[in-house]
């Protein structure tokens, strides 16, 4: 109140042309700030501190990092007082674009967005915190990592909402592409994200082929659950079409529509389509990876279309100690079924002339659920697709669900949460390969490696973590990195230098970069029979200068090679080679292994210096590489 009275007096003084002292003017403009006295002058040498800033200096931040905090107001929410997902998508895209432009130094546009899984809803009055930074720059595109959380100002609670990866393209004058400067990661986390970004990029490029391959193999097997039509809702009833006019507030300074704005419009029509199926208010749970096919500009008309492609049934399992909600009492087996639905939505653009064909801007697939009063998913009506295109979309939705589950549980989870010996099949080959290589790259990027032993040219390092003891063996060899890569990636030749290997049979050549081997090793000291492994070997050539050649190994299971009585089935979680060129003729070869329990005694004996077996093995590896470096084809026909 005192500030208000003082402001009124100030206004009268200004109108009366009375000179106002500078200290009073500053006091009125800055406010009382919780005190009835004017702000004190700073002592010489005293730092000026921003409101809410911590006294201790913060660590150096990534120059591309952007932080955004938004207070959720009623205008941002739906009828339940929860933040609209469309609004959240706009904020995510804005923060990511600002981060990309910090690195590029020029305007950037959204090219694609990876899968987004929304873990929680956000209520009015809470704060959304978004952190975005560039993980890696390629030629003219870059990957931006985004972390979203919410903060409850009353309780001080913080909770993660989602993590996303977006690809942005830098644009020069007249839309020309700009070659980006390379990004140099500094922290351990940045090095991990930088390294794995190349694998995520590879996975994006083959995403469409993965879907086509799965549909080709499963199209004859997928049955329509609603052929009798009983209790099913015709998909045509859920169809939505809406048009939006792109105005200057929807676009950047170049006149291109913000990707986040298009995503928000798409989420709006998708929500309407989902509501028409369930006659309730649905909640968006996931958005599948999507790509922007082209730009739209101010003045364009965007036609947005949506339809429910399929509704799925999922068996609901309550958490320990959580009672069954009334709507899911186990009176019958079907009462334990919850549901989700996939909505397909597209965006097309056209100008003022309707005669001009529409430009396809984007297509996306969104997964919705309907929550009851306890926050548990409800069962949903079945969908009766239209003959022809409707049945095709129905089957494609089932295939996408399979791919989403593979990506979520093989790719997105932490390495320690991935089960050993994941079953390999044609549909998850891309994601197992990604997990195999990314796990090794994460191990390579760790910062706390300690030199444990050095014998002549061989150096042995260890890394002690909560659940694992990992070791690294390094040796410099007079051989080109590409030749060493060719030799070490062929497991059928490993017995020539590694005495632990008895044989390695090539079971399946998945593609040029991935092979599956059945490996037989020597007997362990405490075992009376040899070990065998089914191993996925994934090879990667450098993505850019400074990257190593990579050969990663992990266990998988194959129906054709079950565990047999004459062997003890062994498993490897993460191991492999990284090879860096040191000069035209010298390479640094490093072998990494995350030791499994049955292997620990062997490793610790070598680390402690009670055995030189590991060092001797890699001295033999050096001799093998030197012996075969003149072999021009390196027996490439073996692949």
C-alpha cells in the first residue's frame, strides 16, 4: 500500500513538472522488496546478486544451454486445471530452438522430434522448468536434448515430466543450408550424449524401413479383433478436420510457422478424435517419433485431420500395497484390462488458391488413455476400421505399438535396467543394435578410470561403480585403425589371439554392421564344462573426425540356439573395442568389459598383479594385428 501511495505522489509531481530525486525514483520503480526502507548502497567490492540467486558461484554452463521456467496459468490449462499438452509442446519447441540457434548463430527450424513419453500431468499454479542444450552438431543439423520437470511452489516438490530429443536444421539466406561448427563436449554427461547422438541419428534414419519390414512380415498374421462389429465404434465417427490460418504470432522472424505451434494444433484435433471414441476427456501419454516434411509460412491455411486408428487392451497390474480401484475390481478377467488408443493426425498447407495442391507438412501418431478418479486407465471401446485404408491404418497402429514398446524398454531405459540376453528378432534388431553400441559408448565416456597396472605396452585401467567393476585394456599398435577394425570385428578369428575362445560360429548376418555369433569358450576353474554365449556384435565406423571405430558385444537369445546341457550358458552385458587413429600408421586399441559376477575373480586376480593372463592375451592381440596388417582384404569375404 505504501508503494501505491508513493507512486501516486510521484505521478502528481511529474504532472506538475516537479523534479524528482533519482534515489526516490529508483525506489518507486524497483518497489519495496519486502522492506519499508530504501535499498542500501553496496559496499566496495560487493557482488550484486540477482533475486533468488545462490551465494556460491555456479559452475560453468554449456554455452548452448537454455533454461525456461513458465508458471502454469488458467489460460494454459484444460477443463481439469491441467496444463494443455499442446502448450507444453510449444514451450519445448521454443526452448530447443533457442538452444539450436545459440550454437548455429542463425535461424533454425524443427526437422524432427523423437518419441516423447509424458510421465505426469502438471496442474495450474505449478512451474514448468525446461532445460535444452545441443548434444551434437552434424553437417547442417544438430540434436538438441530437452529435459522437462515441474515444480510445486508450495511444497517445493520437483518431478520429471519427460525427456525429448529434437533435430534442428540451420538455415541461411533464402532457406539455404548452413554448415555447422563442431561441438566439443566438456563434462562426462555431455560426452555420453555426444557419443550416443550418432546412434540415435542412425536409428531415426532407419525408422521408416523398420516399420515397413515389420508390416511386411506381420500383415498376414494381424487379425482384426472387430470383424463381428459387436460393441465396436466405427472409426469414421472419430474423424476430425479443422483449419487454422497462420498469423505472424505463430511464426518466427523469417515467417516460418513454429514447429511447436503446429504440434499444438495437431494435439488439439487428436484430442477431439480420441474424445469421440471414449466420450470422455482423454490424456495424452506419448507422441511417436515424427518428421516435418516441409515448411509453412504466414498466410498459409493449415488443414489438420485426425482419426482413431486402433484401440488397445493392456492388462492392468496394481503396484504393491495399492488397492484395486472400484472400476477395476477383479470380478472377471476382463475387469483387469485397461486401454489406450492411437490417433493418427496430419497437417497440410495451402495458400489462398484452392486449385493449388496441398503441401504435406507433418504426420504424427499420438497415444491417449482415459483416467478414472483414482488416476488409473479405463477400458476403451473397440474400433471398427473402414475397409481398405482404415484396415491398413489399424494394422500399422499395431506394428507401431510393437516398435514403441521396443524403443521404450530397450532404448530408453538405463543400461542397468535392460535385462541380459534380450530375445533378438527382426523387429527389434535396430534397437538392440542401438543399445549394444550406446552402452559401450557410455562406458567409454566415463571419467573416473584409474590406471591399475602397466606391463610393457599394455595398460590396464579399472572403473569401480555401485554395481559393476569394469576394466579397460589399452595398447598402441603400428596398424591403421580401419585394418584393426576389420580384424577385431570378426569373432571367428578371435581364437587366433585369445586362448579363452575355442570357437565362434557365425549364426546370422543381420546386415553389414551387425552379426550374431555362437561362441564357445574354455572351462572356468569352478566348472566342469565349457561356457557358451550367443553374442550380438555391432560394428560402427566413425561418424565424424575424432570418433573411434567401435565393435560392441552383448548377449542375446535366439530360439535356434537354446542353452544346452554340455555347456554352461554365459552372458555378457557390455564389452567391445574402440580404435582411435593416432597417426597414419599407428592406432590406439582399447578393449572394455563390464565384468559379470562369474568373471570377477579372474579380473581382480589380474588387477592385483597375481596373474598376467589379461596382459599376455593383449600382447598376443598386438602380434595378431601386426601379422595380418599387410593382408589387403583382411579376409573380408568372411563377412
